[in-house]
């Protein structure tokens, strides 16, 4: 999953959602899959929403 930062560094985003910068880097590189709650926090910090729907 590629995270597009809206004028935010990984460090700024990590600080806003309460995780470390390395975690954001691992999510961005696809090495870690964020929990649903973390995904919601990432989206909220970026001014976005998440909608989960069944396949």
C-alpha cells in the first residue's frame, strides 16, 4: 500500500497517529499490514475516510 502524504513526512504522520516512523515505512513498503483501527487513523490524519464493503 502506497501512502501519499499530503505535505506530511512519515515522521509527522507517525506522530499524529501515535506510531513510530518505521511502522509507517513498513506499511508503505508492504511489509506490514495495518490493523483496521490504524488504517482509520492514517486516513483521518490525511483528511480522508475509509469505507469497508464486503466483496
